[in-house]
């Protein structure tokens, strides 16, 4: 079975449809599947629910799909760097399921592991727990969180072999393995494809059983986020 596709659009065309749920890897702008996101934009499919650590920025990452109004709901833990996200949310045009970062990771992991729900102390006594079941264990209160499952996962890896085994590079691993586990179909954007047998089995981060399609993006943009705290040249 050939898992390698010529382009992001080719890999997405027959599996992406209106109203689907997508799990999208990345942390900030690190390890995001930028070519696959552009492919979703090009195909113009809308009313999507996106599970992602963040919502990108105004002109990059998932921010691109917010600008084109293709996302109807975000399930995220951080949304603080996207003015269009803020505008749509405050105007009631975008739904948000705000989820603590560790809880989001565990919800994805649980989905991939076939665990329907779990209990966590995180969020108890806050708006995060509103409407959720609470139980007491060992004298402490825990909130029940449901697992997350997606129709498609869009992930970014460093290298893949031809059977879909993936290796991520340093912190670009972040949420990508969890997103890959929790989806019916996973499409991996990689910088290089190698022959089967080139990977030491102990080096593989995501086994190929979780990956159905692969797209090469040999020269990703890899933006770096920087926070400016003073004008260059000013006295310290």
C-alpha cells in the first residue's frame, strides 16, 4: 500500500469533508503541519472542529483557517495570539471548548488508547468543571473529562519511512503523537522519507499503524515566536 502522496491537497481531497473534527499537531508555531493546513484552505472545506493546543496566529497555522472562516469550533488550551480568533469568539461567531493543556493531552491520549473518559483534579471549582460529573476519591474532588477522537489528524514529523513510522525533531514532537493516535485517518507532513529499515525501532516515536498518508514538505517555513520586551538599542 502506497502511503506517499504528491501534495497536501492530493492527500486530503478524498478524506476531508464539511463538518469533520480535525486533531492538529503543534505547540505555538513549533511542529505545525503548515502544508496540510494550506491544503485544507485550498480545498475550502468548512464548518470544521479543530482540536489543537493553540489557534495559531493571524497569518500562520490554524489562524489561516480562521481567516477563511473554515473553523466553527476550537478545542484548545491557548488562544492568546490571534486577533481574528478573539474577534470571532467575542462576536459569537466561533465556539470554544477551553481545555487545560495537560487535560487536552490526556483527552487525546485516552481517545487513542480506547479509554472513554477519566478523572482529573485540574479545573475543579472553576468554570472548566461546569456541567461535568464530579466524584470524590481519597477525600479529593475530581472532574470527569471525556476522551477526544477526530476524523482526521494533521501532524508534522521530521522523518518518515515508507510504511508511516515517524520520528519527530526535539520539541516539535509536542502534541503530534497524541493527535496521530486519536484519529480515524492520520496524514503526516514530513521533511524526508527514508526506506523501510533505516530507523532503529527504538527511535520511532509514532508507529506506522497510526499513519495512513504521508506528504513531503522538504523546506517548511518554521517560524520562530519572539516576544519583544524593549526596543533594540534602548538602555537596559
